C-alpha cells in the first residue's frame, strides 16, 4: 500500500514538471526574438513543431504502454524532457530552439497520454473500493495547472536573473533527476493482455473513439489558452505597452491557475454541470478579452480578468468532457480515450495560435485578430457544449 501511495506522488510530480516544461519558454520568446531576429511567423512555426511532436507521441502512447508499461512510458517522458532541456540550454541558435521544442513535444505527449490513467490505476490498487473520480480530478488539475507554473518561473527569472535562456532549463534538468528517482521506485500497473481475450478486447480498444463534440469542445476551449501562451507576451508589449517578461509569465499563470480553481470549485458537480459552467465562463472571458483590446485605451486589467475567465472555462470544459468520456469508457479504453482528448487539447493550444500569428505577420491588427479568433472559439465551444449537454446519453452510446 505504501509503495502505491509513494508511487502516486512520484507520478504526479513527474507529470507536473513535464507539463510545466511544455510552456516554460512562453514568456522567453521576446528574448528569443531579440537573439535570433524571429518574426511572429517564426514563433508560430516553433509552436507547430511542438504540436507535431506532442500529437505524434500521444498517438504512439497506447501501443508503447502495452510494450513497456505505464512506468516505462513515464520514465521515457522525463528522460526525453531532460534531453530537450539540455539541448535548449546548450544550443544557442534557432535550430536548437526548433529541435528542443520538437523533443519537448514528444516528452509532453508521452507523459500527458499516460499519467492520468497511471494515477487512477495506482489509486485503485491502493483502495480497490475507491472511486476513480479523485485521481482523475488530480490528473486533470495537474494537466492544466502545471502549464501556468513553468511560465511564471521562467518569466520571473527573465526579469530578475542572469542568463534567463539557460538557467530555467538547468533547473528543470535537476527536477527531472528527482522525478526519475521517484518513478524508479513506483510500481507498474499495466498487466500484459492475456492471449485468449485479445481477439475480443483488442479490436474494441483500437476502435474506441471519443465523441466528436467532446474533442471539439476541448480543442476550442484550449485554443483561447493557446492564444495567451503564444501571443500574450507580444500583446502585452505592443497593445498594452507592458513588455515585462515577469508580467508575461504571471499572465499565463493566472490563466492556467484559474482552470485549476474552476476544477476544484466544481468537485461536487456532475460532469454535464461542469461543462455548462465552463462554456459560460469561456464566453464571458472571450467578450472581456475582445473588449480589453478594442477600447480606445486598451485595458490591461480587463485583459487579465478576461484571461482568468477563459482559463477557468477551459479547465472546467476539459474536466467536464473528460468526465463524460471516461465515465462511459471501459477500463481497457481509458488510455486511448485520454490520449484522444489530449490530442484535441494540444491541437487547441498550438495550431489555432499559428493562424493568429500568420494573420499578425500579414499585417492584421491585434484587435481584429483577437476579434476573429474569439468569434471562432466562441462558436466552437457553444456548438460542442450544446451537443454534449443535449445528447450526453447519445455520446455515451457512441463509446459502447
């Protein structure tokens, strides 16, 4: 029992540091622009490469976990993150940034596609009569909240410490070493599938698919978070005339931490209610975001409040859709379902912001870009939420 408990903590810690590393460089892109002369379009290419690595790893996770187990995937994720951190610290040029972010994406995909399922299994092994809701909520909270910790840390270092493009990565290498030590002692939970039932259960796992509205809701919700992660530093500097790296990091911390607060505050609500709350919060946040940049004197306070509402909405939407999907999924399908939801999440975090970056690079104004972006995200979240809330039984049948 104690090994399962310590293993649970080790997995949660490893999950936290790898996910924090995903957004660690976000407030540093202004420094990368100065160092390498990067355009907004080049920054979006960096995001595209990160997204490609993440999605490729998420697609590979179910098969990989079947071969090397949950712990093996987690160990590989942390080791890969450490390689990426070392590369980003040592290779001071654009190719190093591109390759480092590609490897980062692989690490993030490996850990994101494995950790929540691993946490649930460790918890159930410790308490066979326990509900999977608590470890699932911890997993979703870490998944969202960690994305704000890395930028806050890196932004503060960029503002007040020397060598801001080196020190954060060295710190994360040290954290990775602690994570590897903890994971080495964690028990494995994935038992190899017995030969006889393979014919029966194998096709089910391969055929398992999340409902399209669940993927759409997650993608649309995290598109707004992706806008903050990719372009908040630029908007703060050009629209609000606050180029502080610490402020850029704090902004992302506010956005993603609000998602965790929303998840914790909705513990007593059922998944459809959480999803409804998230949808409303997203819409309010998008209105505030558009208003903040379109006022005659742009309002930084309104921008931050809008970001908090958007972050809370994204966290609640992700928790609600995850609850709807995993409650209807069989145990052997949970890993595949989680991976598919996370693919939608990281597409949302990465791909739409590329379109916004291209628009800005082609001369579109920041207020018009934000307005167009908000309309698309609002329509996506509303349509997907309406379909899920009106057809939760149908969504469950799609998983059967």
